């Protein structure tokens, strides 16, 4: 009988302990970041501009964390090379993953910094496609956007992509087919090196570089050969952040041509007169992990004559 009473008491104590542990679960749980929400526009419209097509995907985020937190987004671009925010200074966690079709998927911070509890934030993700404007609407592959709050995915949506025609239409879109190979070319004038007050020489080589493709690229780069001893290039006019070895101005629009000068210097021992010919070549993304050959390499290189003269 005592054993039965002890058993009952033990059961009551265990029940009480169980109830006491269960009480907090009956209380309202604190709001977590995972309760946050985000909405993504279901369509990206790329509008015709004087430099290809541009468009923005609108996103709205409601943060429900109990403490300040951060959010990121993972964007899969609809067209290779079209995602633009990386160029505008948005912090991303790598250069992204390149998909088999050339598109990039990358994770970046939601702009605006830390989110406060209850905050609603709207932001835009920008795209540009440097292709000729067409009189008909076009469509591309669907893009995809996921939004993460404190590492937890709160939305993961696909969105359609449309190019508005030059007449303003989005109806009956044709499939946009982008070039697979770059097509660059270069022409050059001649280089005259003029003696400077300190005895060295300086001169400018006029160049024209063109790009007749809409294949995605980061930039076009210059390589010289067969220069006379003591003569070498030092900068471009206009200048760019990559010094003398890139074509200034960044990515090219399809069909765009740029005129600029490549500045050369020569040592004080450079002889006056005809110094012969040298060569210059333009290459598209030569340091890419998987460089794509030019569609027509016959116009990728040219020669120019070099003359050194006394100051006039």
C-alpha cells in the first residue's frame, strides 16, 4: 500500500514538473526574424534608353526581428552580365557563381544597413543589357530572387523579364538571343615622340576601338609589342582606373566605337628620327577564367609607326 502511495506521489510530482515546464510554451513566444516577409515584383521590364536597355526589380521587406538584424538577397540574373548593383557599390559576398548558360547568381546585402524591429524597407535591384534597341518586344529567361533575414530564407521567387520595344510595346515578345562571342577591333594612327625639357620624350598614339557584339564582357584591354628600347606606354587620355592597359570607359554598347589616346614615354637616350613600327592588340577579358575567342580576330591587332623629334 505504501508503495502505491509513493507511486502516486511520484506521478503527481512528475506531472507538476511537466506542467511547470509547459507553462512558458503557453505564453506568447517572442517574434523572430524568420517571421519577416518580403515581396518581389513578378516582372522585370527593361526599358529602351540611349545606351541599351535598363530596368529595376522592386522588392519590399518587412522585418519582424525582436532585435536589429540584417538581410541579404540572392539574385540570379535573367541575362548574362545584366545585374548592375555590384558596380554601384552594393556589398556582395563574392563575384557570384557562373551558371552553365553564363548567368550569374550572387548574394548581396540589402541596401540601407541594419534593419530595426518592425521596419519596412523597399529597394530596387538594377539591370542593364547593352544591346541594340529593337522595334519589337523581347523576352529573356526568368530571373530568381531569394531574400534572407539573419540567414533564414523568407521568400524565394522567380520573375519574368521583358524588353519594351522602341514603339513602347510589350506584346508578342520574341526570344532575346545574345551573342556568344565578343567582336572587338582596333585602328591606330602614328606615334610622334617629342623631346621634353628634362630630355625624355613623350607622345600620344590616337586609337579607335569598337565592339560589334552584345556578348557580355567586363572590359577591353590593350597589349603592345615590338616597341623600341626605352619606349613604353604610361596612361590613356581620358584616363581610367586601370592605367594604360585598358580601354577607358568600361563595358561597350553593341556597335559602340571609342576614340582615345595612349600616352607613351621614351628615355633620354632615344635617338631622333624614324624608330620603325610597333604593334598593338585589343583583347576582351583576357584574364577571365574561361576566355571566349573573338568572333573575327583579323581586326584585333594593328601596327603604327614611331618617330622621335626635337621640341618644336
